């Protein structure tokens, strides 16, 4: 019996030591798991910071590209408006030059008017022989001056009207009427027509050059825009891939954290179960120790009784 109790006691002590070792190992595992959790939390914070920085950089780049595109569109609109203004200004200047040349050329008209007047006067000489030559010359000069003044006033009025109004590109819409007071015809300005044709040809060449330059500029700008758009799309694709990769890593970390939580929970349960097992073992050992003490006391008490019996 003593040997059995001794063996039970030794087994219980071994079991207690094993449980203590397991508890220490569980505590060490718990500490390691806590350290891993802290490390994972720190890594998550770092990854979140990196992702937020990348997203902010991409947002700033997209905003800068959008601002550049808007500025280029505004420049294109300004260029087209300036081209329209230049074309309209050139047309107005050409018309003003043409009518200025018309305003300068009528000085020659009084001679023809004078010749007409002389012809009329020659035809009227048969009826008016009583008039003197001295009185006829001042009248002719006055008539020439009045006709020249009237023509100049009319041309000045026309020039003022031209300065006030805007004209379209086609100059063929302008027409002239031959009256007794105005003898200005397109045939009288053959030299101006040639000069106007040359000026028109130069203007057409310059306009074609400007149009070609603007078209080449628009093509180059369009190419730059396409390149920037492609670059932005590539950056967005890379950013999406990075975000997906970080998301997968985050999900893996979350799954690892769940596994660690499960392991920690199992370790806690094992520790609590081992603690619950320790308390009955200690009570049983205390009971076993008290029982041999009582038996030894009884054995000590038995010999005197035997001696008295003898």
C-alpha cells in the first residue's frame, strides 16, 4: 500500500511538472503570438501609410494632368479666336485701303467732267455766242471745284461708313452705280485690280501658312495629349494592380491573425484546464498524506495494548 501511494504521488508530481512545463511553453507561445500580432499591426499601419501616400500622389498627378489639358484647350480656343480676329482685321484693312485708293483717284475725274462740260459748252456755243470767254472760264473752274468737292465728300462719307461697319470676306457683294455725278467704274482702276489681286494672293498664302501651322500645332498637341492620357492610364493600371496586391496581402494577414487568435484561444483553454486539473491533484495528494499519518499514529498506539494483554 505504501508503495502504491508512493508511486501515485510520484506520478502526480511528474504530472504537475509536465503541466507546469506546458504552462510555461503556452505562456512563451502567447508572448510570441502577441509579438507577432503587434508586428502585424505595425506592418498594416505601414502598408496603409504607403497606400495612402500612393493614392494622394496619383490624385495630385491626375489633377495636374487635368489642369494641363484644360490650359491647352483654353490656349487652342484663344488661338482660334485670335486667328479669326486677324482675318477680320486683314479684310477690314484691305477694304479700307481699297477705298482710300478710290478716294485718292477721283482727283482725275474733274478733267473728264471738265471735258464733258466743255463738250456741252461747245454744243451750246451756237445758242450762246453773246457770252464772253472771261466769264466762261471762272464758271468752268467753279463747276469743276464743286464736282470735285462733292465727289470727295461722298467718298469721305463712304470711308466713314466702311470704318463703322464690318464686312465679310467676299468683296464681290459691293456694287457701284453709274450716275451723272459719279463716274467711278471698276474699269477705271485696272492697276488697282492687279495690285489687289497680288495682295489677295499674298494674303491667301499667308492664311494658308497660318492654317498649316495651326494644324501642325493642333496635331502635335493632340499627340501630346494622347501620350499623357496613355501615361495616366498606365499609372492607373499599375496603381490598381498595387492596390489589389496590397489587398490580397491584407487579407492574408487577416487570415493569419484569425489563426493566431484561434491558437491563442486554444492555449488559454489548455491553461485553464491545466489549472483546474492542478487543484484536484493537490487535494488528492493532501488527502493521501494525511491518511498515512493517521495509520502511523494508530500503529504507534497499538503496541502498549498488546503488552498489557501479555
